[in-house]
């Protein structure tokens, strides 16, 4: 079944914000990092992240655990935030219990809208991973683990079920650009989406898997290392290749 194409509102994309040129550099920086908040709250955010963000060892962990929850929409108990983690628009980010965000990650809720970015209980975001809500929500179900050096980009939604496991270097790329105009730069032709990326409960993505816009991967499915998923994958399927094709079902 052909998916409906939705044009993306790019007003929250950094490039579009910078093109406006109507605000001072400080105001633009504030809008991109923490949003429309009071100057006092912005200053508090800057001081806390500057001092405690890079702090090593147990004391750094303790101070981030104590002070970073001041900014989030919701925070459960047992939060672990590693060194040099960047949190943008934390007022749109909700964290469940025992969430872990490892060193050098970036979590950006700027374009997530009312649904926000939701990391449910026991979610783990491993080191050097980017989670970017450019123009759509992001939701990771309970016990989901995102492998190190991965990238999750939402243009119209990214929804991972409970206990989804992704290995290192995976790329979930929701959204694409028009490119039919030969004269115009691709970046100027507008973005679109075929719908959210959805990954079902207990699915596993191997190392370096790429999941493209609008694709659904069923519950319990396994995608082999290096696979490029361009079409929906059914429940309990084992799929490999570029593009990924189903080899068999676990129930066969």
C-alpha cells in the first residue's frame, strides 16, 4: 500500500531559523538550545550544563543527577547522565525511571511538538548517539536500548516499542527532501515524510542498520547487520541486505 506523503513544516529546522536573521545571536542561541523561557532559567541552564556537564567521576554523576532534572518536562528516579551530554529543549523531554544517557550524547526535543520526546523506564542511550526531534515526536518504549554512535532523526515521528535493541551505528532517518528541480539546491526544495518510523516490541537491529522514512518493522523482527530497510518488515521476520529482504519467519 502506497503511503501518503506529508509536507514537513521546516520552521523548527536550525537552517531555517538562522535564515530568518531577525534576532540577536544571543536570542537565537537561546531559542535553539532551551526555547522560549525566562532569561533567569536560560542562565541557570547555561551555568549548570557548563559546570556539571563535563565533570568526571562519581561527583559529576551525582551533581548531574541532582541538577539536570530541573529542566526536563518529567523525570523518574534513578537517572544516569554521562559526561558532556547535550540536552536541547528539555521542557519537551520526559524521562521514566532508571533512564541512562551515556557520555557525549545529544537529545534534542525542539521540533517534537506536544507529544515531545519520551524515554520510558529503563531506556538506555549509549555513548555518542544523536536523538533529534526535528519536526516530529520520538518515543522509546520500556527497556529499549540504542547502540553507541547511532542517529535517530524524527521528521514525522519515531516510535520504538518495548525492549527494542539496536546495535552500534544504526541510523533511523525519518523524512526526505524533494529534488526534482534541477536548478534549486535540494535543501531549498522542501522536506516531506511518508509517515513515522515504527519498530515493534522486542525487535533487534544489527550493527549499522539503516531504517528509512515511513517504514514499520514488526514485533520480534531481526534485521541483519548493514541492512537498509526501505519497506515494511512483518512480525517475527528475519531480514538482511540492501535493500533488506525477508529470509524467513521465526515461526517457519
